[in-house]
């Protein structure tokens, strides 16, 4: 096992049904985290059937053969634990953090719903209504709530990243029980999953429990995904959204490589140099010096197949979105033309160390990252060289990726403007 500046000990094995299991014990931890990753996200859906991956994040709490509706939550809470799930474009996960002596319970609960989830019309109707309400609250009725959806729909035309993780209401309405069952049978199988356990437990005991609860679950069909590549962006793709917002906002996005690319660490640090903290370049330029924006952020979400680097800013009262976009592009060009200062690089390196130490201080953080590196890199041990790769990025590499991916006309630009401005334009 490779080691870096911070090394996590772990072991891993496969069950006969294909479930990959990773264990990282810590005898000093009073809790154990169980994190079950299914390699299925919104990109695995079909056009016209979007939202299934996120729907199942909710469906998985609706009961199984030996666990009644909503009893999963009750069992975990009564044991003094916490639970949740999450869905992205590329994966879905479910997790529990419980007192160490309740590891048996968490593994049993996860195995029961993997083996025997209750999928019926009542549960489907109930949960699609919940998901639609979540979309209304988090997307449709939230200022700038559709921004990510809009950016991805413009940045990708062929790839399934084109549609939002939460899906479209009309597609959820059209879903049948058979559709849901087929989706579950295909993707929620042990051979499409990684089970990660971290914290206070004995590996021999944990392995026996995993074999007991998961060993008899049948494998699912083999999954073969066809690679879908979008053509490169050409020029500026622009769109204006008139919304119920008090202030304009600018969203500027560029296509970048997938998270496993050799350029990803440099792009991550570039995002930090640009916007992490009030001393960052974009914050100083837009918020402090020119006072044309109230906030600014640069972010590069983890995407398995292809990436997006996005900069967004909320425009100050009385200033123009075009002015903010111009200044953002100037700062991107400056990063491409001149190496960042040593002090800037040192700052973001220290932030990376601090963030990584904080992440690994939690049992769930360790479990989540172990599953992440196995799922996306096919190499769990890369978790122990992650920080080393970030700290090894040079000043010149940051400028090189900025020049290669960010100092270009090939981009997506979305302005969010108050609806009253639309009325002025029409008049």
C-alpha cells in the first residue's frame, strides 16, 4: 500500500457476489461508519426517464422484507446513530454512523434493503411526490436555483450530464412500478456496490458480519455503459434567465477533463486561488477593489466522465452583469499569463492540508473517501497519495491549466436578471 503525508490503513476483499468491501479500523474511535456506494447516478438514466437515481435515494427508506416503512431511520436513531444518503451524477450512497457496538445493526439494515427493497405503487407515488416537492423548494422556487441545471444543459448536449440529478417532474410522473423495479434490479446489486467501514471495530468480526448479511444476495446483471463524448464547446454559448431574484448573477463555465485527469489537482488549486477566502483573487478584485460583486465562487465538481469548471458571482446593486463577466475573464487570463505567487500557492496548500485532516478525522469521512477512490479510480490506495498529489502541483502547472481550459472563448455564460428587467426589455 502506498503512503503519503497522511496514511490510512485499510484492507479490502470481494464477496463471491461481487460486493467490494473496504475496512479501516481505528481502535480509538467510539463509533463505526458504514458507507454503501452504488455506482449509479443520474447519468445512468435514460432520456425521458430522468430522476430515478435521486428517487431511489428516497425509496430506499420505504421498507424491506424485515424492516417496515420508515423503520430504518427509527432503528438507527434509537441506537444513537445518524444516517443519510446522497445522489450525484455518477453515484448514490447511503450511510450510518453508529456507536461501535451497533455495527451489526447498520450492516443488517443495509443488506436487507439491498436484498428486498419494497417497491410498490404506494411507495412510488409517495416518494415521487416528495422528490417533486424537493425540486420546487430547492430548485424552482429558490433564487438562482436552476443555475446548475442550466449550465449543464448548455455544456453537455449528448452526454447524460445534460439533465439534472433531481430529474424532471414529468418524467417522474410517467414512471411505472415496473420501471422502478427494473432500475433497482440493474443497479442496486452487490456487484455494482462498494461497502466501506471505518472506525471502532474488529476487522475479523466485521468481515464475519458482512459475509453473514451480504453473502447470500444475488449478483445483478453486468453493466456496460457506452462512452458518450460531447464535441468541444465552440465560442460563447449565452443565455439570459429572468427570475425572481433581487440582484443579477453571472455564471461562467468551461469544460475540463474528468476528475481522474492528471490536470484535476492543478484545476482544484486554481479554483482555490481564485475564490477560496476573502484574500483570494476574484474576491479581492470583484468584491473589495471594484465593488461590482457581493460574492464570488469558483468550483470544479467531481465528475467521472467529463468536467466543468464554474465561476459564479452575485452582482452588486447598480452594477452590470457584463462588467462582472469581463472582470472574471481578466482574472482568469492573469492566472494563465503569470504564475501565482509563492505565497498564494502556500496558502492553498495549507488549506488543502487542513481540509484533508479535518475530513479524515471523522469515521464517515474516511469511509466516504475510501469508497470514492475505489469507485472512481479503481485504486483505494490512491486515497493515501491524494494530498501528496495536490501538494506536488507547481506554480507553472496552475498557470498551464488556466491557459489550457479557462482563458478561452469556448464557454457557457448564463446571466440571471430580475424579472422587472425583462419587462423593461419588452417595453
